[in-house]
C-alpha cells in the first residue's frame, strides 16, 4: 500500500482537472470528515478508495453522509487511473486483517481511527 500510494503521488495519480496533487486531495478529504469521539461507540467505519483498494476509515457516528460526500469529491479530485495495483481492505494504519481478525473503529485520544483487531 505504501508503495502504491507513493507511486500514485509520484505519477500524479490521475488526470483531474484541478491543480491539486493526490496528497492535497487526501488532505482535503481528511479535513472534511469528522473524526471526533469520546468513546469507541462514537465511531463507525466508512470506505475510502485509495486507487488500489479500500481503506476502512473511522468517522464520528452520524457523519457518514458527510464522509460519503467527501469521498465523492476526493474521487473526482484524484481521478484514479487504471494502475494495475490492488490491496485487500486495510485499516488506517495500512494493516490488513488476517484469519479471524477484522477492522474495527476505535476512539483514541478523542479521535476515531480504524485498527485490525
């Protein structure tokens, strides 16, 4: 995944009509979503496509619609080209679940995130 993301950034990851780089598109996405929380139940998972697969991102429960809108804006911004890359679903820390594991939403330091558990 790190290599795919790096490759995406190096080759400009798509033909968007904006002057934003893929890294700027990602930063805009992250600024738009609400990741605030007090307890793990405040967090839910949403899908975020990084051009090679799905990242399960944890957001504040009730913020799913905003996250889906932010995802649509992100996809338009990066305009993912056919890259030939693929990865299994990943948590935000770029880990994938193994046998008997899953990706879950957690609240750490008042911020939602996803981990493999």
